[in-house]
């Protein structure tokens, strides 16, 4: 290793050199004085000469010494400044480019020691960087090994994702995805009755909402070239102060959802008329009551009964009766609004739930249906009529009380001549 002078050592050597030069200058003067006077070096002792030296000579020596000190200090300062400049340049290269500092290019020991410390830190940093790079690669490998879509979110922005995500999104990587999007929630499609997650759920982000309701089954719907893809979603959050990272997994359940819908449709559809059955009607009615209580939305209920239907079955047969039920169901469905729910209540009775509808409006709709049925010619050139009971839900009502009220109105219509609307 190259031997270097320390800054303090350089100053001490310089002071020694100056002292030596100072003494040497006085010796020269003493020698010259003795030589001039008697050609003998012992004509006057050095000590006596030093005591008797003139002020002018002492001033000259002091002036010369000051010049020497200034030269030496300037030399040392120039070297220190040069070394500091080199060290600063090397340090910046080390800090921003990771380059090791060449100690041999630094003259002073102190700078070399600082360079050694910086190099030692760089070596440690390189080891840490290598470990982080390995862990990053290992984590990405683990993520890419998952068949399900896995993403890492931080403060609503996508931070990492696996190969399954990029393949599904048809992008080459994170940078390409972030050109137009920040979060996968940009692709979420809302469903009916809050069935699927959206970017905001009840005022919270979709990830926060999931953590608030961990026992709930969370699903999202995403369109892929116009086709609906359904995912079940699970999230785990790591919080650090105000920051958090969320690992979210998306499992494709589209096939299961299709099967579930088919089974649910069969379970909630009337086998003959293919309209909603009593089970579906009860589910929708409970939802409407809950919505009305929560948001003060009004809704009305219509009960429809085919007049003299038993006589038709008895005289013309059950097949004709079934055909009339089918034809009536089609007729009513074509008149109904999309928001309404039409169901077979049982036998020759049907029910309609009309969301956000007051009783007078519901009665007008019932009258419109009554007239349409009355003037329609059914199978076998038959004409039939229907009686209608209409009632509006009130917050004080229970489900049973609402049914009792609308049933009373239907009873009134039936026993007041039939083919009429009672509300």
C-alpha cells in the first residue's frame, strides 16, 4: 500500500523545515560576521551573536521566514484543495454511479481513509442491492408461477403484477399498462344490486371496502373483448403508518357464475310461464322493502287474478288454461317497465312489483293492463278479463301487512263485479 503523509504531518514537517531554515540563516550570518571581523569562527560565540544581533538583521530574518511560511502554507493548501477536489469528484461518482474510489490518486492519508470508508460502504451497498435484486426477481418468479391474476397495489396505484395479469390485459409489462391506466379498477363493471365491486364502494376504495367486510364474498366483472369475465377477489393489506400495500388475487369464476346463474334462473323461474316464481318474487320484495326503509323510496304492488279461470279449466280443459296463462304472461311482460318485477303468484294469480312508484301511478298502470287484456283475443278466440288489487308500501308495514292490504283490494275488485282495479 502506498505510504502517504497526513495533513498534520505535512504541517509539522513544514514547521520543522522553516525552523531549520531560520536557524540556518542565523548561522550563516554569524559565520559571515566572524569571518569578516577576524577570519576566525570563534571570535564571537553563536549565542552571543544571537543576543547581539541587530534589529535590522532580525527583521530581515523574520521577513524571510514569513515568506517561507507563506510559500509552504500555500503549497500545502494547494495540495489539500487539490486532494479535496479530487475526493469530491470521486465521491460524487461513487454516490451516483457506484464507482469505487482509487485511493492511490489521493496524496493525503486523511482523504485516503475517507475514500476507504466510502469504498467499504459501496461494497456493503452493492451486496444489499444484489440481495434486493435477487429477492425482487424471486418475488416476481413466485408471482408469475400463479395461474390466478396477482397484483400489488400501493395507495391506489399498481406497483407490481404477475404474468397472468399482463396476459389478460394484453400488455407487455407494467410501464405499458401505466401509459393509460393506474389501477385495475379502471376496468371494473358495475352490476345490479351492488353484486360486483367498483372503484368506489360506499365511499371507500374497493380494497378498503374488502378489508371492512372480510367475510363477504367479493367479486368483480371485467369485459374482455365484450365478453363478461367474473373474478372472485381476495386482498391482504400490510400497513406502515399512513402507507399501505395490498396483495390482491383474482380467481376466474366465470364458468361457475354461469352455472350458478342457470341454476338460480331455473330455481326462480315459473316452469310454465317462464316469468319469476314465488321464490324470486319474495326475494325481490324483501329487497324493495329494505331499499324503501333505507332510502325512503316508495314502491307499489299489484296483484292480478284471472276472472272465472276455473270455469275455463273445467269446460275447455287444463291445456287451454295453460295456454291462456302463457299468453297472458307474454302480454303483461311486453307492457311492463324494465325496472318492474313480474311473477306468477300462484295458480291464475300474478304479481307485479313497481319500484319508486306511488299508488295512483300503479293504479293507472293496472288500468292500462286491464284494458289491454280485455281487448286481447286469446287462444281459441277466447276473451278474458282480470281483476286488480293495488297497494303502496308504507314504512309502518311489515311484509305480511303489505300482502294483506293488496289482497284486500283484490278481494274488493273481485266482489265488486270483477274486471276492475281496486286501490
